[in-house]
């Protein structure tokens, strides 16, 4: 609360001095939490890295807590992976995937000046890449990458040349971002936003090249050292709960398949011997059944209920019906003359 001006002691104000009364500002109630983290493990560049790690978690009472920690790592790594994973810059040798340059050579604008051929070394040094601006270095990197994948020396508008041009910009700007952050931890958004737009532009050119020429697409990826993966639609809502439930469901299905496979392997062990035993047992049962049938037939013949030596099967109903038809034809003969009249 500000004190009233009547209670402020009188001060002698001389010259251009003035009295300023302001309230003190306080920090927020909660500290700022930055969920984005620095990624140093190149294995995380794999799009399915965290899903594979979730599949390796032990199914114990701490499984859900481990999924929560894994989700926080996944979310914290997304931005860094989005900006660096496609160029394999998570762990690099310091060159950021850019070609080595002879910085003592003239800048591109003075490369074809004949006067520099016989000029003193001091003059050559002034017009060299090393004494130029950052743009001169970028232009040299662009030309090196474009010439490594273009179709001919005058090719500057093909998809290959555009991809190489965008790659040089992305890697150079990434180097500049890391250099600026080494002095000031605040991320230069004005530059990272341009990198994001250039990544989208290059991804579009790569998609077009992949649709037109697969062999050339593979060659460009190999020469420029670009990691390209086809983005797949998410199978679940991108929230921690939905992701955890999805991973748990996948883990349960995998565990079921694993146990069924183990049972199948156990069943296959000694299967031939068991099948042979079952076949022998079935044949013994059939032999015993045939002996019982023969014994029953002999008893029926002895009792007179069955005739011995009958070929085929004895159809009782058929014999009765035929006998009845014959008797009726004898008792009531059919008059053929009356029937024809």
C-alpha cells in the first residue's frame, strides 16, 4: 500500500530532480516451469523411441509412475527433436553437418576477379571468406551442398537443389541459435521460427521428390545426411492419460502374445512322440471294437436273431414293404382290361 503524500517527509528538490513514488513489484506465486528439455541422446531421434522404452518397462506396481516419467521426457524432447532430429544434430562433431570450407579462398562475389590471381596475400586475405560476413559463409555452404546433389552445374531450381539450399540454411541457423544461447540462455524466437518454416518447406520438397523418383530421393538423403520418416497419424489423443492407456493396452497385447508363444513352444516339444502314442492308442481301440463286434455277431447268430453269411447289410424295413406289396398284388390282382377301358 502506498503511503500518502502528506506523510512523506519534505525533500529539497533542486534543479531537474523530482520525487517518484511507486509500489514494489513482487514475483508470481509459482515459479515458471519450462517443460522443454535439452536432448543429448541421439537414440531419441527414432520416432518410436519412447514407445519402445515403454514396452521395456517392468509390469510391476510402479509401472504407471514410470509411464508418467517417460511421458514427461517425451513431451520435453519433442521441440528439440523437431528442430534437430531430421538433420542428425542431436549429437554432432561441431560442424553441424556442413561441409569443410577453405576460408582462404575468395568470396563468391570476387571468385572470378582476375586481378586477385596475382594480388598480394594481404589483398587476397581481405577478399577471402574468412574476412567476409556471415552471409558469405552461408553462400559458400549453400553452393557446396547444392553442387553435391544437383543434376548439372547450371541446375539451381530442381527439387534436389532446393533441398540442399534449405538444408544449408537450417544447419547454419541452428549453429547460430546454439551460439547465441551460449551467451544468453533465452532462445532467439525470431530465428527458431524461421528454422521451423524452413523445415516445413524442405519436408514438402522431400515428399515431392519421393513421389517422383525414389532412387534420387534415397541418394539425396544419403549425400546430405538427412533423416526422413513418413509422419503417421496418431493412434490416440495426445494427452498423458490417453498415451499411458494406449501403451498399457499395447503392452497387455504383447504380453498375451508372448505367453501364447511360450505355450505353443511347450506344445511343440515332444509333439511327434505324443502324436505317435495317440495314434497307437486309437488303433488299439479300433481293434478292440472290431473284436467286440465280431463277438456280438456270433452271439446273435447263435440266438437266431441274425443270419450268418449275409452279404452287405440286411434292410429290415425294405423287405417288409416289398413282401406286403407282393401279397396285395396276389390278393387283389389288377384288371388290365378295365384299366385300359
